[in-house]
């Protein structure tokens, strides 16, 4: 029943024009701002932790905008997973750094939960042979819908397991690109403690391990929401130098720093409601 409700809701939102889906998301975000809820509480707390230099009023404005962008991102998933890949890619209005994808090479692409990361992945799959690390959803029906939508955009999926890591290594060996979302807290066994916005956070080591000692291009990218019904702008940055550290811990920290610098360009579009510090600050 849960799978049916989740997939039906997502498909229904996918039938709406994108401008309507985003506008409904904006309204839901406003409700989240005015009503007590866990997303609001966690978003406020993480903004206070990570951006203490902002005034209280600036933090409140950011809280309001962040909840709106978080809700819009959720409403956009209907198009991302159920819509036409061609129509989705056509929503990208501008591309900065596209020349980084001009040549086939072993490439690690990192995209945080910023803007519309699903659209970014679909756009990327149309410009390079792509294998994406994928953590299956808990609901079978939802998992099938998400996996089907991602595969339809042209990417191969590698599960978050030992076999998936081997698939990523094979893709790199074959001069192909892989995609990793690096900003969620991994299992402790696959993580190092590093700082994220100057706060202690368990951070995945996979990207740094795959790049260590190899001639691999590392790119940081995202799709920025330009406004309700106005499309998206893709930005790509070469951060390969950050992964040329001798010590793995230094590369992991450099990765976190690069992600934080990217988020600071448009912090409202980051998924602040995620419990990024549940095994560090929340355990203190």
C-alpha cells in the first residue's frame, strides 16, 4: 500500500506542467515554514550550525527559502522519474564548464543534494557514458520507479555494495564517468570524520579512494533552479587537485570544503533538512 501511494503520488505530480509542480512545491514550503514540523526544526538547526555568520534575520530568510526549495525538489521528482528524458534535458537553459566533458577519460562526478540533483544526473548521462552509485529505496514499488526513471535517462546503476563499487572501478578503467552523491552520512565503516562547514561529520571515503594515486578527473556539478517555471542552469567545476593529497583524510576534507564552497553560492537550494550530523553532533 505504501509503495502504491508513493508511486501514484509521484506519477500524478509528473503529469502536471513543471511550473505547476514547482508552484505547488513553493506553497508546501511556505506551509512548512509556518507550521511546526521536523523538516523545519532540522533545517533551522543545521543553518545555525553551518552558517553562524548570518544574522538571525538572515537565517530566518534562508530557512523560509530552503524549505520552499526542498519542497520544490520533491515535487520535481515526478518529472525526473516519470517524464520524458528529452523534455527534462530541455529544461537546462545554460551550462557552465561543459568543456570538462569534451573528452572521454576516467571521471568521477560529484553532485551534492543541491538544486535538482536528479535532473543534473539525467543531463550528465546524455553527455558522457555514466554509471551512478545507487542506494535502493526501501519500498519495492518506489525503487522500481526510481531505477526505471534513471535508466531511461541513459545511465547505468551500481548498487551501494561491494559489487557496485566493482562496477564503478570497471567504468573508470574503461575511460567512463561515474556519479556519486557525496554529502550524506555513510555507514561508519565506510567513513572518516572530517569537518563540513566547520562541523564534525562522518564523510564517505569512496570518491577519494577511487581517485587516490590515479590520473582521474574529478568534477563537482549541480543543476541550479532559476525560478518557478524558468528552468535550470548546470554548473561544472574541476576539483581534481583536491584529490591529489597524499593522505586520504586530506582528500576527504578537501572534498567537503569544495562542496561547502559550492553550497555557499546558493545556500537556499541545499537540502538542509537532512540529518548530516546524527553520528557526531547529535551524539555529543
